[in-house]
């Protein structure tokens, strides 16, 4: 049962943030004065109308005796795990759905407010973490909303070594730091020019409702760019993938050349989140848990970059859905909630959890333990290589698994990590699989050394050379491998752009300049 939250109640709910947000209140007030924020009412007339309407309703309802709701209507979190097994494949399942047609009435304007009409339950903070000795299977089955919260978690609970922290991992996206990191980490003027051209292409292919589609031809493009994707029903995923390169380059809804573009995209996501067992779901036909992971990454990154309180509840709710949807036995994720996992879907969920962690949102330790258990089940040779749903040595899955291990706390001197990086380095960048390149580039970059120097030159120069330079396709990429056929030109452009943003998208995991710590366990 979907319940709409009264604007006044929602405003009160967003005040339950932790102390570190209160300390930054002056920043928020200044930002509100200078730019529209994700708040629920910014125009005085709407407040007046709402006040009058609600006052009249209260008078009318006061004359009625309301009965208590039927207990059968209460949303319960206890559900049976999905037992159906799906044949192991490397590609996403293709689901044919009708394309949602944006209409002119959906046009997002700069003055639109950012409202989610969903209400999410208000849980409390984890008080008794379950250890692996208590059996992760039993622990995961007992997941309830009391394990989570819409407020930010205390920083000293999240960070194992907060003394080494100088930020939350996205500081490199600021213009001053970004230029320095491009020079020091292997980028150049050509790579930055390619990023700028890609952002222009993405902005030009935004739909009137603020979102994007993998079938980019239905918007302003009008078919002038070739190679539309076939996953046209996965609009949450497409919108998230289009937004991530903007966020990676330092654009938010509050600042940057493309702040209105970002605002429209975030508006689209916030208004398309669904209440699922009291959590916030972006699960959709054609995209499934992949869509959710990508949308959650986007909201959490936007929140981490701005600490805009209006993004707090949707971002936290999306993380809560990840915890709810986790396979209670194996600890992974796949197409549907609580289904046995695969490494590809797991990678996006862990990236979302890490993005939430960088924004100091609450992450259930049991969710992290479950993800680690899944990785243990699909690893080979002590974690140097990874398979899809079982032990293996796939190129893409190994890249995903190693990056997850890095974010989950593996140290640089871990022998299996060194062997895995060596394996990827010998393979080198792919000429058509941007999915593999996206994960592998991050792994080799974070590990550093001579392997990164060699990898970077090949990867950077290849992408710059392959970018379209003419016509309406200028600034985009078109590659078929690694889900490129389903995601089309939009998917390829997003992945290629994020690869070229690797110099500053995330601060180093290892070394003296490291700003990211492992998850709490």
C-alpha cells in the first residue's frame, strides 16, 4: 500500500539528520539563498493553498470518527526468498517492454520543486551487529527495517581510521583539485576535451521529462544519432547512467555548467522511486536490480557532493532496498529481490553502498558481510580471480570482484590482489567492451605503479581517438561489447566518459593521499 507523505511531515522527517549536518547548517542556508534545493516547497502561493486546503480538511475530518486501519494492510518485510534459479549467463536478460513516451506536460523547468510522494518507514540505527560466527544465512533472513535509518550515521561509527580522513572521496571533482589530479594521474587536455564533448552530447539527449532513455532517438535527437539501445524500458538506469558523468565532472544541481540538466535528472529519479516494503526501489522491467544499483549510486553521489537534505531520504531509502533485496542465503543480488546473486549485479550494489558510505549514510554491517560471503563463493585462487555465479576466471567478473574487494577493505599488499592486477594488466584494455574497461581501469588505477602507467596511455588515447568528432553524434561513442548493444550509444558514452574521469572521480584508496576507508564490520 503506497502512502503519500504530507509535505509538513516530510519536512519534519528530514530534520533527523546527525550532528555533522547541523554543523554545516550555515552552508545549507547560504545554498538555499543562492539556488533552488531539493526541498518540498519553495513558492509561497503553494504554501498558502496547501495551508487552506489542509485546514478545511482537518475541520471536516474532525467531525468524523475514524476506525483503526486493518492489520492486513500493514506492509511487512518478511517475504519468502526467491528459489528459482536462472541459467548462468554473462549478459543481462532482455525483457521487451513498451517505451514510456515523455510528454510536453512533463517538461522540467528550473523552478520545479523536487518532490517524492513516497513515504518510507523511519527505522532506527543498528544496535546489535551480527557476527559471521552467528551464521550470515540466519542473520540475513531476519532483516527488518529496524536495522536501518533515514538519518546519517555517526562518522566515527563508519570510519575505521577517521584520523586519516581528509574528506569523503569525491573532493577531486572540484575544479581546483581536478586540474591538478588530471596532471598528476595521467590525464591530459585531450582527455578533458573528450569529457567536455561527451557531457554536451548527453545534455542534448535529455528528454523533456528530465530523464534519459537508452533509445536516445525519441527526444531532441530525432534519429540523427545511430545505434539506439534496445533496453528502452529501463529509464531509471538510463537516467542514472547519463547523470553519473556530470557528477563525476563536478556538476551538481547546485553548481556547474550543467546544474539544470542535473536537476532535471535527479527530479526524474526522485519522482520515480517506488515504495517496496518500506524501502525505496528503482527496480524496473528491462533493468531490474541493475537499474536500482545505478540509480542508488547516483542519488548517493549527489548527496555526498552537496549534503542537500532533500536527497537524504530518497538516497537512504535506496540503500535500504539494497539491504532488503539481498539474497538471504548467499549474500548476493541478481535480477529480482532475494534471488541468488551474480557478480555483475553485485558490483553495482556494492558501488552504491560505497557511495552511500562516502556520504555518511547508514550501511547495515550485515549487508556488507553478506556481500563478502558472495565474493568468497565466486572467487578462484584465494580471490585473485572471479566468476559470474560460481568460481571462475572471467575478465569482466575478475575486474568487478577485485574492485569490490578494494572497497571492502583489502589492503594493497594482499597477494591475491597483486595476482589479479597482473592478470588484468596482461590482458590490457578492450577495444569494444567498455563494461570490462570501466571496472578494470579503476582497479589498475587504484593499484598504481608501472601497470597503471602503461594501461592509462592505451586506454586514454584509444577512447579519445574513438570518440565521434562530427555531426549530431559528436562527443559520443558507439561500441557493441559489454552490454553496448542493449544500452546503445547512451550507455557507451556514459561508460567511456566515466573511464576518462578516472583521474578525479574518486580519491585514492591506497597511499598517503587516500581518503576512503573500508566499510564498518
